């Protein structure tokens, strides 16, 4: 690639992995009035750094445009609430956290996770850049400040006497366009014996299970352990443990501390070796990804066209960011899909980015009874299929698009 510069190591050696064309901002849900003016779209291309093997998108949209107002509220997902409660219980147990501890969560959303620390009497603070969501968290009793995280914010907290025993970041690390700035901020904020725990979609799951719809402008990076070890070392931090999680189609939970503060556990060595054997640090691991994405696209488009030719009605479920990438790349819009159902009241009444499908309440699926519903939030399939049992009992079927097209 020409004009490539890795946002982690600075290498100029990059390789294009997948081009998803011009895409709207995946969480920029529209109102009817927005249709009177052009909708901004930006190139969405995934590239591989051949210096440190970090996957990253090539075209960055300013974070203020992306996150100053946000319409994703974690509390609308039962699975996310369960995961948050289990995560907090684990951290409390592992770190023996109590009233003298201080926990900071970066991108704390509506307080869905930190509320568990509040209930346990453990001092905590959320840092949430989206003002509308930070306001909801504060109203729920979760201490929250609305700003972007980096060394400046971290320094201010330390100067206030608020260094962190535990720093959490669930599904935020990949969103920060200046990843060195983000990790530098972690190093500043962390107490000498503190721990960092970050969760993010695992890039090996993306590649091996063709999860291309996790690619959108908010997700700047797609991490492997191979790419992260040198990034953390650059800032005096050390990854000492790692866990595989099933959530979001396959994620990693990474633990880091100041260099030498924790013993590096066997899981880190084991995963690094697993990635070495797979060839994560070589172009061949990524070479046929684009071809596999296009094959799955062809399979789904062929199925949808056949169903429409048979006179079947089709809707979609889940007005998600991943759904936006899939619909816009596949070219599926109002001529194919009648509407999108979603549980989030913040999204209902809006229109999907690019495709301009109306977003209706989740209950509308059972009421309107389309023959098929394209499950855009396939990563929560079990939860959604259970919630939509009435629709299924009435004869409705779901189309699951990934990792292979199937109907249930």
C-alpha cells in the first residue's frame, strides 16, 4: 500500500486485506429530516502492518464526530448485563477490592458495569466521551465524567489523588485512533501495583470466522496478542495474563501491569505460541480473507433474492453497527427488507445508516410476522431467539448471516 503508516509502530509497510467501499458511520442513525441532505460516507478499508502485524483501518473519522453523541446503550442487552455482573464479581475476587480501592472504567457507557461496583460500595469512576450516555449513567448513580481518555485525563486524576487500582476497558481499546496515546494514559493512571483489564474482539476470530461485519469506522484496530506485546512494552507495561471469551463472536480479555509488577502467566506464552503456529505474523494468514467474505456475501444475496422471487417477506433484527456494515456492503435496503426491529428505545423511530430502513420496536417482529428476519446481531443469537419465541412459534424464521449463511 502507498501512504500507509502504522498507528502503533510507525512502519510504512502495509498490505490491503479488505476493501468494504464507501460506508456511512455505522452508529449514525438518521431522522426523516436528515434525508434532505447528503449522508456522509467514508472509505472503509482494512490493512495489515507488516512491521508489527496489527490490523487497522486506513481512513480515520475524527472521534468527536463518532462519539460525542452515541445511541448504543449496553443496558438493553441481557447478555451484556450478565457479562458485566460476572466480570465485576471476578475482579472483586481476584483483586480483593473494597472501600479503599478505586476502579476506573474507560468508555463506561450508561453505567451498566460500574453500577455493580457502586452497589458493592467500591469507589469508581466512569470516563465516557458521549455526553448523552454519560448523563444517563450519572442519573443512575454512577460517578461519570464526559471526556476522551488519554495521558492528559490520566494526569489530572493522579494529581487529584485518584490513581487506579484497576482500570477497565470493555470494547473501547480498538476504538481509540491513537493507540500509543491510549496505552500511555493507562500507564500514567495505574498505581504501581495496579492492574489493567481490557476486553476486545479477537482478530483471529475475525479472520478465521469471517466476521467482517465487526469492521466499521469506530473500530480502528483488530488486535492479536502478537501485535499488542510490543505496544504495551513501548510504554513500560507488560501483558501478564489473557483469557478467551465467547462474547461478541470471540473476544480476548487482556491483563497488564507495570513491567515486573506481576508474574507473566502461562496463558500468555501459550497464546503467543498458538498465534506463531497459525502464522499471524505473516501475510499468508490474511491472504484469502477477502475472497471468503465475498463468497458469504454471494450466498446471502442469492438466498434473499430467491426468497423475494417466491413472494416471501423479509425484515431484519438488530440495528447494530455490525448490521450497518453488512447491509451497506451487501447492498440490502428497502427493496429487500421491510424494517429493522430492535429492543433499544433510543434507536426506535430512527433510520439505519446508508440503507434508511425504519427501526421499529422488537415486538413488531411478532406482530407484523415477516416470513424471515435477517439476524444482524448474530453474536447475540441465543438471547434473541429466546426473546423472539412468539415470532418463531408463529412460523417466522431467522436468517443467520455469519460465519455461514443458515436459517433457523
